[in-house]
C-alpha cells in the first residue's frame, strides 16, 4: 500500500489536477512546516477532539489536526479538492469528507471557480468584484461557475457533534458561514483579507453576539500570533484596519 507521500506524488502527476499541483507541492512534504503547524494548533486541538475544517482545500490543516489526534470533518465544495482529500484519507476512519459549501442556509450554492488557482475559488460574488480592482490580484480569473451542495455549521453540529475547534477558510464567504451558526463553540478561526476588511469586522461582530470573548490574529501562513494574548474584538478590528494592503490575508482566532 502506498504511503501518503506516494499518494501525493500520484495526485501531482494527474493531469486533471494540474490546477492543484502548486498547492500539493507547497502544503505537503515539508516536515518542518508540519511541525510548526502542529505546535501552533496544539493549544486549541487535543487528541480525541472533533474538528471541523471548513474550506479544507488539499488538506494541510487537516493533516495537522489528525497528527494531533483529532477526528476531522473536512468540508470542501470543489470536486477536485474533495477528490484529493478522499484519496489522501481513504483509509482513515477519523476523517469524514463532506463535499459541500458551508453557508448561511442549506441548499444549492453557486461557486465561482478559478481554474488556474483553485485556492481562491469562492461562493462570494463580492469577493470576486473586490479582487478585480485590487493590487496584487491582477491576473486572477474566475472562469467558471458550478452549483454545489450547501450546508451550515448548525447542520454539521447536528450531524456530527459539537467541535472543539472550527477552521473557516472560504475566500470572502466567512460571514455567510458564521450566519449559519446559532450557538457558541469553544474556539474557531476565520480567514480575512485586506481587500475585505469590513467583512472581517462584521464577522467579529457576529462572533461577539454569539458569546465569543477572546480574539487574536495570525498573518499569512505564519504559525505565531501577530497580537500577544487574547484581546477584545475591538482591538482586533482596529489591528485589521491598520494593516497595510500587502499584508494580504491571515486568520482571526476566537474563543469563549
């Protein structure tokens, strides 16, 4: 039986997955990066925990959650990405792949697909419009639309249980994902971009209304927080507004 590295190599060689090759090369096969991710998530994810990976893409965070001993529900709407996840975790009973977009309501979702760079495919027309006028996003093209199944965080909780941690990375659709959550959870993260700062602030407001009290930020792909400690939402909102445009993206972390 091939190990996971062998599966990754086979996936990289598949012409149908050419758009994902760069992600597969970057996110898999770097032991130092894997160790840094594991150390970063260890205070949030413990052995036996349930984790939702919303926008699982090609599974780099999913890999970290599994190495930490968590059970993972990986939610991914792009058929090719879901195919990668199923191939990587075909023999892992602790991983469930849900091929769907997570949003405010259940039901079909229109997904704007960037065939050349699937990592920025999105269910948000507003994100596509914002990227079209933003420095650093030149050349990005959302050249296809597909209809995918839709679910909500509440529906996932009902189906699989209450997660200890939820990772949300859905390219400008984070506010819709949080609109589909009606209860507080122990901890979660959501991606932000500097082309959609107001959306990030709206997400902070939503989480505050749900009862989350501590917040912090990590920039880009960094495995350390950009703000020390856990702060009020207002502090994180001010920090996000003050970031330079070329900071580009990162993740806000929230806990009860």
